C-alpha cells in the first residue's frame, strides 16, 4: 500500500551516529506509530501519536525520539545509535474515532544496521 | 499491564491439514483482539478482528474470555497461507487503538 512510505528503506550506520527515519502517509489518518521488529520478540511499540500535538512513549522508547511535523509526517530519530538498535523498523497509521475501525496500515519497513 | 503471548515461533503443516495458531492474552478489562499477517514481500496487514466475527481467507478466531485466548484456525491449510502471523490486543480508554503485539508465529504450509 503506497499510502504509507518510509525512507530510507535500508541504512547502515556506525555506533554513535545520529540517524533519522522518516514516515509519510497520504491516508489522512490522525494516528501514527513507530515499531521495531526483532526475531523472537515480535513488534514492539516505540512511540505513537494520536494527533499532531500528541506524542506518547511506547514500551521501548529509551534511545529514541520522534517528531510529528504534520498530520502526514512522523519521524523517528536515534540520537546516538548503538548496535542493539539494529532491527527492522515499521511505521503505521490508523484512523481513530471517526470511523471506529482503528485498523493499522503499515509501511514497507526500514532495515537499520548499526555497526 | 497487557500482554500477548504466542507460544509457537514456528508452525509447520501440510497442505489440506487443519491449522491452529495459538494466542493468549492478559488484560484486566475487556480487550479487543486482532490477527495481523505478513506474507512474503508484502506489508503487515490486518487479517481479522474478533468483534467482526468474520471468516477471512477461511480463517476464524474466537475470543475465549474464560481461557483468555484468541486462537486462529483454518480447517484446510493452503500453501498461500504461509506467512508470519501476529496476534494483537488493544485496550479501552484513552489508549484505545494502540496495539500490543505478540511475538509472532511463522506458519509454513508444505505441499
């Protein structure tokens, strides 16, 4: 579903570097989410935003920060990358109370490797 | 705190055999449960939700509040069902819609 896009799709970076992952959506959804996927651990929520002025920590927010620049854009930053942040990162969006479905739509993922 | 557990990381069956992917949850209130699926080279997508009580691609799932389970079942597995399956839960209140995912189960259906 090209409505949710993530850039870059792949990134290799070194320990200590700052890196930003970007997510854009054209679905007009208010809610956006960042997850990381690790083998055996499933998907874990890093941060979520229910509207432009709302930012909330998920279960594993340490070492990450986010910015909701607009309804359509939600960026995830690693201020000082470390090797255990190597993972597949997913952005997702969902509608809220307007439709009541809350179904989440996922981006294609960003594969991040920290060496 | 809410938690979702999928006890099987890997599940293999033969085509035409029944399949059941297990999901257990812990949550003190009334949860809403979902199954999401990720096929090879495709995005993670919603498969079904318990409130809809629907069958999607032959899969069904029943919420059993007594056993706190939401197992996904299909009577006759097909090769195209091979994928990663995630069970997820959302709680009520102001965080409604925020999902907690299980660890995922990789289903392989052999010909």
